[in-house]
C-alpha cells in the first residue's frame, strides 16, 4: 500500500498549522519498511513513510535559518512522530 496524495495533503496541513513559516513547502516522501515485532516474517512488514519539509526562515537582523521538519506517518496518513531540526 502506498501513501496517497490526499494523505500527504492532510499531513502537510498538520505541519503548516504547527509551522506556518513552512507553508507551501512540498515534502520529499521516502517509504520505510519496519518489521512487525510480533513476527519477523517478510510478509508482515508495516510500511511507514518519512516526509521531509525543508525551508529557510528569515530572522531579525537580516539573518536566515534553515528549518527541517521530519514527519513519520503510516499507510493511512496518520502522523506517528514529528520532529524539528534547526
């Protein structure tokens, strides 16, 4: 199962609400496969997706700062984890 564009839009809406300075940034999407902890068979893998939002924010005094938001989401578009790197 893949992450649909509608799911990416809803995840992006959550990111834009929390970080309005990144509004309009299109994320890069990477599929990651994590084995299910109950059984290690190759058939029971849970797919998660890493969405990376990169932007540049203006600071006082004419300086700029890079912001990177990484979002882990499942097949259904639910946000599992969101982290910010400055």
